């Protein structure tokens, strides 16, 4: 009976328990990513204050934009964590009612959250596997991968305006008013460090390394 009579298909309770376990692990991964970005942010803030004391405005603007991008990355991660939590709540709610219906039901909310989570590089493979399992279990329909990036519901011009405001705010906040508004941000990519007017080669190298680490964490 153990070999031939046992149904290999998992029960809804076992399946939901397994999914919740995987989702918790992914949430912990996002927490670690947030802490890593925040550690790099502290280094950037210190460098920005040092550059402000030297009156090196170009470096300050570069670092301020790094902070703005990092804060936005953290906000996106928090949004992803909320989506993971939403999937877990939905699964647990379905599990509470499965005794009545006898099976897990389709959920458009879970499908929407899973679709968004699949866009995150660190989670995409796990979320793709989970979505396949949920499709087989009848929770969601088969999802097609989207090639359109999430532009945060903004066009490029609006994005630049928002970045400009946030850069000005960061500069004023961290330099205690020593530096006013930043020059216009004309591109979404950061200027190369070699364009900075600082004469300290070691400082330029540190700045470049900091940018690379932050960019790696945000991606």
C-alpha cells in the first residue's frame, strides 16, 4: 500500500505549508538585501559630508543621487515584501475554508502578486517555480513572462523631476544647508567619477567602488 496505494499528490494543507515556508525564506532574503543597502548608504552619507566640507559639489551631487536611488530600491523591496505577505495571507485564508470547498480556489490577487515578484532578479527563479506549482494546483492560471519593465507609473520626464527634488532634499539634509539645489539631472545614469573635479585619486577610486557596490545591491 505504501508503494502502490498512496496518492503522491500533496494535500492542500501540506502544499500551503510548503509554499509559506518558501515565501518566508524569500522574505528573509529581501531583509538581508535591505540591510546590505543600508550599510552602503551609511558609507555614502559619510563620504558626502566629507565632500561637502571640502566644497566638492560635483561629488556631492553624485553621492546624493546614489542615496536617492538606494532609497527607492529599498522602497521597492518593501513593496515586494508586502506582496509576499499578501500571498501568504491569501493562502492561509484559503486553507481555513478548504474544509468547506474541499480544494484551493483560483486567486487573481495571488496571480498579480506572483507576477510582480517574478520581476525581481533575486526571487525570479523561485517565484517561477512557485507559480508553476500554483498553476498545477489550480490557484492561478499559467503566467506569461512580461518583458516590459516596471516604470513606477511614471514617464522619464516625471522621473527626472522627482529625482531632482529628492537630490536637492538629500543635499540640504546631509550638508546642513551648506549646499543648495543640485544642478539639473539630465540623465538617469550617473556621471562618471572621472568628471569630478576632485584631485584626490584615492577618493575617486573609493567613490567609484561605492557606486558599483550600491548598483549591485539595487539590481
